[in-house]
């Protein structure tokens, strides 16, 4: 006999796994380098903060993540700011903690920013 809780838990687990897989499957290949340090799930910080809801969010606003003083001064992470930052993080926000040198192709930057906009 199957327990009632299991009947509820299995569909919920399938939905959660499916959501995570679809979010990852929708990511452009240029986002692969971001995945090493950033999660796309709300509240899951890694080496870098979660990127869930990043577009339109105030820089330095993810709870539980310690940002650099430089990043805390950036303001709102709108598509234009993210585009500039992803192309050259060190020049855009001197003193930030991100070691990544940037996404080099403008079309890849656009694809990543567009993808980040879907993470809501």
C-alpha cells in the first residue's frame, strides 16, 4: 500500500526537477561559464549570488551573500547595466569580486542578459 504523503511528494518532486531542468535547458551556451559560480534557483548562493530575478534587482540585494563594496554601489541591475558588466566586469565595476573576465561576443552577452530576464 502506498502512503498518502508519497502520492503527493512524487508529483511535486517531478515538477521541481522539471522546472530546474527546463531553466537549465533554456540557457544559452554562453551561460555555461556562469553556471560554475552562479545558481539560477532563488535563494541558492554559490561562489557568486543566485541569478534568479537578477534583472531589475538592486545590486548587492541577495540575502546571505557577501558582496564587495564596489558592487554594493552599482544600483539597479537593468539590462543595459548587466550588458556592460558581463562584457567587462573588472572595468565596469572596479573592485568587484568576480574573477570571470567577461563574455567576449556581443551576441553572447545579449543572449545571457535575455536569458537572465526569464529567471523570475
